[in-house]
C-alpha cells in the first residue's frame, strides 16, 4: 500500500477540515486585536513601538500558534478520529506530520501573511518587511512542532489549554530569543539579515521537525491509553 | 430482510472473497486488562475460528470496549497475548468501529467516503455512490455530517468496513441508534464477513442471533 498516497489524502482532508472548521478567523482576529491595542497600552510614541516591535511580533506569533493548536488533537480524541488515525496503515509519525503540514498551510501561512501589515502598524520600516518575514518563517515550524508536543501531551485532559501553555512555554524560550534577536538586528540595520541567528532558528526548526513527530506520536498513544 | 434503499445492486458486490487467504483464527490467551488501579478482567482466553462471530456482552464497565481496544492494539494488555493464526500484526488486519465514530462534522458523507477509501485501500476504491446507497444516504450525500441523525452517522461509519477488506472486524455497540433497516444492514454485513472467512468480534448488550460464540465479561 502506498503510504505517500494515504498521507496525501490525510493532508487534503485535514486542510479541508482546517479551512471549514472556522479556526483561522479567531487566530487572525487575535493577531489584529493585539497589534491594534499595543499603541494604546504602550503609548503613541512611534520610536518606542519600533523598538519593541521585534519582541512584540514574535510573542504575538507565538500566542497565535498556541491559540491555533489548542484543540488540534483534542477534537480527534473526543470524536474517535484519534483511534482511526492510530489504526491507519501508515506510521503515526507520518500521519502527525500530515496533520501538522495541513495546519501550517491552513493557519500559519495566513498568519504569516498578515505579519507585514502587523509590522507596519507597529511602525517598522517597509524595507525591513522581508527580513522580518524571513525570521518568522524560519522559526514558525519550531513553534508549531513544539506546540504540538504540548497539545499531544495534554490530550484527554479537559480544558487543556493552560496545561499546553505551561508545557511548551519553556521550550519556546530559545526560539523567541533567537527570533526576536535576529529581527531586532535586521530592523536596526535595514536591508541586512542576521544570518547566524537565522541559521540557528532554521536549525531549531529542522531539529523539531525531525524530533517532534515521534514525541507527538508517543504522547498520543499514551493519551488514548 | 428489510427492503430499503440500502440494498442496491452495489450491495451484492460486497467484499468478494476478501478473506481467501486460508483459514484464519484469533487466539487470546490469559489476557488481563488493568485500567488505573482496577483490574477490569484477568486470565481471559478464547479462540475464534475463521468465519466466526463472537458476541461479547457484560455489564457496563465489564471491559467490552477495553477488550476490543486491546485486540486492535489501541490498549496494551497487562498480561497475556493476542494473535492471529498466521502471525500477521493485528493492527493492520482489523477494522475497529468504536462508540465514537471518528466522523468529521464539517465534511459531507460523500467526502467522508472519498477519504476513507483512500486511507484504507490502495486498490481501485469502491464508488462513493455505491457506498452511499448502501448506507441509505444518497439524499444526504452533500450535507454536512453534523446535520445527520445519530443513526445516519452510524450507517456512514459502517461504510468504513467496506472501504477495504480486513480480516477482523471489531464492532463496539454496532446497533446503537440504528432503526430496523440499519440493524439489518449490520447483520447482513456481519454475515457476509463471516461467509468470506473473516472474523467478527462485536460488543452488544442485546442478543446477537448471528453470533456463534458468546463471551460474557464480568461473571
């Protein structure tokens, strides 16, 4: 049996579920509410907003990812879909990757696409939009993979949102440190990319792509038992 | 047999000699199940020969669902072994239909069947129209699953059994929420599976005339 064919079908189904499930709009609304409220909380000083923008954008991105992952596996657990996912004639790690890829395409890409506008609202310079997107894109896979580990560990726990946040927040620290740092340096010197930090972000993302699926699969198996 | 839309021409084509891989049997030896600190059952042994239908009954909490989940590998046994006579891994040989049906509310029955076909078989998938007819859901084919009644959802979930031939069916309360025609559909599917040499283990509170073995848990 062709595993690839099954994974393609699973990706297509999950993408359809993500797009129809109404999960995207709350996440986008969250991003825009955060960005719109920042000037009210921090004051209208443009230079202050510009200075804080890297950290704010990364924290908003992180919170958006956590918000989107809240019920990623919980819904499957409740409707019996998780049993079927585990019993599929493919490795559970592959099925998890198909789900996460669909999540990335269906939710994270649109969120990333709004980030330039969010950045401009926080007064970053237009010529720093590309470096900003590059750093966010390099770190986003790590955010999703690490967040999914937390979501999988919390499967079967009622109202697990807080538990997920507590589990994954420590894991996010290196991503935030390198991501916000790289973004800050890129914004300070427009037109440049902090290649070292970007490379480190890419490394963390690559490592999480390889290491997270087995951890998620193990957590899901444990969760249904 | 109740005559309904379910029994279209497509029905007669149902899994043609799917199990023609020699006589198969399921052997369970000294099986024990522990949930938390509670021993659900222990030292459970039985054998189900090819073409057999095992009816598992028992009070609530006696371990019917746990037994089915142990057999398909969703739970790990505390002790004992479960095996097929040819040594094939159980997880790849069974269809499990649990209490929760795994259906997605935002898909339509047609889409559900489309994806199930692709998940479970690499061969030319059965036409969605055939399976929709079989489940009596042609009129609801393009409605969201969320708009279906509990019985219609159950019938849609049953089509998973036909997406690909599997030698072992594990059915947890398959008659739940079904009307007379739906129950007849389940019985006919089970009968065909048994006739093809497959195995069926089903948990149900009501009597199952089709069953040739009965296991009462909690006694």
